[in-house]
C-alpha cells in the first residue's frame, strides 16, 4: 500500500467516524428547540420533557466506558457499526413515537447506540494517528462533538418550523435515518479493523454499580421539582452514597475494573475532567433554558429560536478550530481567557433578560462572545488532559472523557433546567416575566461555573508542569500521547498514516491490533 493511498484511506475513515460522532452529538441538543412542539403535541410535563432531553445523555454516559471495553475486545469497527445501526433504528422509532413513554424509550435507545459508537472514535484516532496529526484530529473531534450540539439547535428549529408534511417535531429524529443508512453502507469498506485485545473479561459488577450510581443521582434531579421533592427522590440521593463507596471499593480491588483508577490518581487528566465538567454543566443548562425562554418567554418561533444560536455556533466553530492549531504557549493562555469571555457572555445574556426589555443586537453579540469563549477553552482543555495518557489506556480515557462530557451535559439539563422550570412556573410552560427572571438566575449560575473552570485550569497548568519535570529529558519534540512500555512493541504510525495492516497483536494486554 502506498503512502498516498494509506493517507487517503485514513482520511476517509476519519470522515466516517466524525460523521457518526456529529449525528450522536446533534441529537444531544436537537430536541431542545423541538421541546415546546413535543409538549404541545404529546402533553408531556416539564419533567417528561427533561427526561426526553437528558434520557439520551444519561444512557450515553452510563454505557460509554462499557462501549469502550467492548470495542477493544470485539473490534472498534464492529462496535461502531453496531452502535450506528442501533442509533439509526431507534431514531426511526423516536420519529414515529405515538406516546411520551415510547419517545422516552426511543431516546434511551439512541443513547445506548451512541455509547457503542462514541468511544470507538477517540480510540481509533489514538491508534491511527501520531504527533501533530493526532493533535489536529483530536481538535477536529472536539469541535465536531460540541459543534454538533450547537448545530442541533439551528437544524432543530428549521425542521420544526418547516412542519414537513404536518409532521411537526418528528423530522428532528427522522433526519438521522438516511444519514445512518449511508454511513452503514460506507463504513464496512472505509473503516480499519482495529482491536486492543486482552484476556480481561467485562467488569459486569463495575458496569452495574456505575450505571446504578448515575441513575440514583440523575433521576431525582430531573423529577425532584415536579414531585415537590418527594421522599423517594431523597431516598435515591441517599442510596447514591453507599453505591459510590461500593463502586470505589470495587474498582480498587478488582484486577481488571471497568475504569482503571490509575487514570484518576493525579496528573493533568483528572483536573482536565473537572474543567470539562464545569463547562458542560453550564453548556447543557444554558442551551435548554435559553431555548425555552426564547420560545415560551419571548414568543419566538422554533426557526427563529434556532437561528438565534447561529452567532454562538459561529463563534464556537472559529475558536475551537483556530486555538488548538496555535503554538502551545498562546493556546494555553487563550483557554482561560476564553472561559472568562464565555462567563461574560452568559452573565450578559442573563442580565439582559432579567433587567429590562430584550434587544436583539446586544443578545447576538453576547451569544457570539459566549460561543467563542467556550470554543477557545473546550477542545484545548480536552487535548491537554489526554496528553499524558498512555496509549495502552486510550480506550479507558476515551470512555471516561466522553462519559464526563455527557454526564456534565445531562447534569446541566437536570439542575439548571429544574431551577428554571421551578422559578418560571406554569407546569413547565414558562412565560413572560417569570421566564426572564428564571433565565437570569440560570445564566448567572452558568457564568459562575465558567469562572470556576478558569480556576481549575490554573491547577491543570500546574499538573502539566509537574509532569514535564518528572519526564526524562530526550531529544526531539514531545509527542501528544505517551506510549506505555508494555504497548510499545510496534512503532507508532507516522503522522497522518494508518497503522500498517500487517501489525497484529498476539494477545498482549493493551497492544493495538490493526487487521
């Protein structure tokens, strides 16, 4: 195989992986704009709407680490295509849903399919690219993940407002079907056969404990305000404490746990996860509540509400692509500056909503500022967080990063979303001054979270400096991801090239295989 053909094949495979990632990310937010139409058509309560929005993210988050492990054992291409097929089928079910429970079940099914797809993408990028090419691929992946969420706002608004064939909100799900079928046709020909074979079995107990913990925390947060914080919501939150302790004990004592705690024991990785969590909680809360305020507080149409997010999407797209391509020193300085800009944008929008009449011109400028600031910090922090992760743990890092993203987003929908619905009143259908007051409170909270992310970024820089001092001096530029000694039996692929097809693993744990 020639170099040119190999590079072209790697580019085509990356395009398929990113397209699947974009679909999964799009569905994180496309329902936000469709929410009022879904409520009007199905009679869903405010809590049911939150579950329709966040049920997808919850299932996605709960099973991402499991999806990463299954991809190692059974092949990343196989799991990606299986997840894509499930995602496409449940998108069809969601588009045809005849009741709120069916729609919720379909959304959870979409999350399960996305959890099978998502971690394979980052793992394959880790295995197929090295050096500067990996940096570019990871920055592009982070841009697609967050950009898909913002694009979902615009596309969702356009589809609902178009009311194609009188279908109202249903096309926001059905649009995935032809795209999924096209990727299923192209994937088997373009995606490489990669594995990280091991003799480890799936940590079933760890998966169950992790899933239970997520459910015990998130379900009360979603339904607490609707039920007046009934006794069972507090019982679930109370049960989450011993479940978390049991999970921690299990992960420490199990030979091959679902998540290796070594990843979280110091260094840049766990601090980067904390920064990402703060950003994603603010992101999820802002997207849902601002959409509700635009449509139900200000009376905007779905299309107008979706298009209002265009400056946010444009600002995010520019900075999330430009900042990671800059030299390391200015890129690191721009990350906290961007988060402060996002905080200013969120706070400005909140004050604009709560302190007087709504004006389009300043709101669009503030949206562009918030999006650009978020883009400057988000992808750059993720890239820095995984820089010290050994290649042998790429699959675990992929699952943990994606889980953190989705849990943060779901937590933003559940907590600021509940705060908004509680203050706005009207059974989840806010309007007028109550909506403005509720959105102001949420937006100021989102700004505070971004300020907290800036403080955590200082700790991230300190951890990176300590890692640099511990690393032995060597010639040549530093690569993005270290390759553990146990996994370095084959040479890393050159930048921009796929791993040679002749490389096969012989059962050694953590050794990448490309067939």
